[in-house]
C-alpha cells in the first residue's frame, strides 16, 4: 500500500437546474443530471470527475443513472486497491469487464487523473503533455428557441462574455420550418458572429441534401452531424458536395471511429468530447489520429458541470490538435455551480484554472443541495 493506492470510489447523483430550458432535437432539459465521482487515495488526496450526457440517454444510450450502476458495481471494484499511477492498466482492465459505457469510464478516468495530479502537486494538463495554451475560444450553444428569443440571447451573450460564434440546435420538427428559422436568424444577425448548426444525426440523406444548401446560402459556417452516426458515406457526400465544413460528432465515439472518418475523408472537423470518448487517454488517441489525417478538432461538450468542463479544458490546453476552438460553456448553463471557485469566462474564452489537479474544489453545501436522496 502506498499513498497513491485507491482506497474509495464514491458516487452521488446531482440534479443541477439550468438557467433556461435547453431544447435538443428530441428532448428538452431543464436540469442537468450529473454523477459526481470522488476517488480517495490512501494518502488522503481526493480527485473528482463527472458522469454526464447532454440531458438524458437520447444522445448515446447512457444516463447518469446507468453510470452509477456501472461504476459502483463494475468499475470501482477494478480500481480499489490499485495505485493510481497504474491508470492506463486500470483502463485496459475495464475493457475485460465492461464493454462500451464510455461516458461512465470517462467519469472515473477524469477522477483518477485529478487525484494523481493532486498527489504529485501538478496540474492535470501536465499529465497530458504539459502547456500548449492557457485558454480557448468558447462557442455558446442555444437550444431550439423561437427567433426573437434566440436573437436576444445571442446579443446578451456577445455583450456579457464576448462569444464570437454560436451553435444552434436543429432536428426537431419540420426541417423546412427549422431551416427558415435559422435563415431568418442569420439575416437578423447580419454576419456579426459565426453561426453553426447541430442536427444531432436526425436528418436522412435526402433531407440533408435538400436543406443544407439553403443553410449554406444563409451563411451557416459549420454543419455538425446532420445525418445518422453510422452513415459515413452520406457524411462524406455532404462534406464533398456542399462546400461548408462538416463536423462529425455522433460518428466519432472512439479512436477507431476517428480512423474510419479520416480514411473516408467524411468530415473536416472532429467534435472531441472527452465524455463520449471514454476519458482523457482515449481522447489523446483520437486527437492524434485526427492530427495525422489533417482533420481539425473542436473541444466539444456534453454539458458537463465544473469538473467535467475543467477536464476537457486541461485536455484542450495540452493538445495542439484542438485547432477549432471549443464549446466548453456547460457551467454557464447551470443556474448555480458547486465548486468553491468558478471557471473564468471572459472575452470569448475560458481560462485554465491554476492549482493542482483540475484546479477546482467542491463546495459541499452546494453539492448536498443538488444531491438526489
Ligand atoms: C451535442 O450533440 O453536441 C452540446 C451542446 C449542446 O447544445 O448540445 C450538446 C451535445
Ligand atoms: Mg453535437
């Protein structure tokens, strides 16, 4: 037994209210369920991670509740009694017991990185290769909203936080009405900021080929995952035919998926969510594949709270391949956070916190207030 030995893995389910409902293609979230994971080392050091999906299981099948079952029953027993500096071996051993379940694995991967870095008195960024940058651009994402509310929210966010680009969720309702809504919004903003759309894989090929050219004409600068995750051929067709950069999100949930998209030249940008990929180590492999293939990477989000967002931020700040900015805005969508200090958002960027590990401490009164019994 050493100070680095994992003594406990504690999990608790939180429900953190949002500042406004966030409408996705098939689901509207009013609170974000977060599984807070605490890894306690024998020497007393603690590390934190978050099990998070965007609102619920609609995105990839996992939910905060399934993550609790998988972590408590299957991943924690593999971790306990092992030294945290065996991290990659522990992750490898997970594969023998639990297939897929990448969001759950990401939560414990991050908590182990945080605990290990704190025990060494270094930042998580140092464990991932060290300093490449200290901050990154943040795109603000709007849910599905009526035109006047969307314009008001964009104006307000430009004023308060200096965001330079905005992501608009699509894919709910009639594609014709949905496309008109975005074209009118683009008109109203008159090129003041960049507009991107995320259809969350809801359109079939014909719908995408019919409506994406109209969105291109309206000035949309990036198409995120218009068509189903498995359909790499259609994604390539859109990438080569329409002339607007395409970002693969649901199509890339592993390094092998990134390789398939790269080989097919099916996208220009990879949405790199440390959650859907199973954590920081798998994210590193994915970024390396994208970089070698000449694809850009975007620091994407599953609407993580403070610890999950900080983990993705440390990753982005250690990774040259993240050349397409980020959308690490999750904590700003929460009505209230649950750390003693908040991440700093200003001038369109989020800044890497100082201090060991992820650089954040839980505020236990707030954690208790959000905890489900
Ligand atoms: C996604 O699919 O990109 C991130 C922000 C947002 O509004 O949706 C998510 C998930
Ligand atoms: Mg997406």
